[in-house]
C-alpha cells in the first residue's frame, strides 16, 4: 500500500489503499453524474457509447470495447438495449461482413446533444472539489491509468502468444530428444545382436562334432 497525505498517516488501513480510494472517488463521480443527468437522462455508459459512435460512425462492437473500456458482454447487452430504444442503429459492416456496425440514430444524436451540457456540469463539480493547482495533474494521472487499462488486453494477447510459442518450442525439443534416445537404443540392440552371433558355434565346428572315424564305423 502507498501512504500519501495527512489522511493516510492518521487513519491508515483503507486510507492507504489506492484501489479503495479510487472506488470511493468513482462512487462520488457517478453520484454527481446521476444528479446532473437526472432520472430520465442518459447513464454514464450510454453517454460514453454515444460519444464514441459520434466521434467515429460505423464502429463495430469490438471497436466500441476499445473506445469505451466497457467489457464485451456488458457492451453487447447495452448496445442491444440502446438499439431497441432507438438511440442506435446497426447495419452490416463494410469492412467485416461478419460484424455489425453501429451509428447514431436521429434520436440518439438528439439525446447526446441534450446530455453534453449535463455531463459538462458534472465534470465541473467534480473538478471543483480539487485545488486549482492540482486539477491538471489529476487529469494527467487519470489519463495514465486509462492508457494502462487500454494496454492490458494487448499485453495479455502478447503474453498468450509468447506462451504458445514457448510451448511449441518445448514440444519440438522434447520430440527431438525422444528421437535421439530411440537412435541410441537401436544402436545398442545391434551391438548385442552381434555379440550373440559371435558366440554361436561356427559351421566347421558343427561338422567336426558329427564326424565318426571309419574304423569305429566298420566295427559297428
């Protein structure tokens, strides 16, 4: 845990936990957002999706996952509900025939325009809680954490790829080792076979064993 500020020195425990403090800050931010947006306004995630689509029409759901940071299963359900409400329209992607592209409907565009001033008011309330001298650095830190979050999937894919490559190389090395052991065993067998053959009586010896002297044969 990281200690920072008088609060951490006095309270300890949760006050020293970045994850806990960020969770508390998120709760505060979402409460302020909900107050400004109103009960009939867009949720924070709906607003994020509409802003992302407005910035680049024709995004697929995979693109929206990257743009918003919302996990794939949640986003799929969210887009489906927003399409049912008439905020989004889906069509076949021109870049990928297997994917559906998303664009704003007229209703979605109107909802986004109405929400922007409310979101801006919520952001101002949040930033007003900080000293002016720390607001820019606060945003910089949030951007750094956001960039780190975006890098996680790419890093995970790279690690999986590296692990697969290592496993393939290990399997190849194991196969080569087994092949080498097999050749060694084969050479050993041939040597033993030669020894057995060398121990067998020669043909001449076998002939000598059955020769009967002529004298003894006549007496018989």
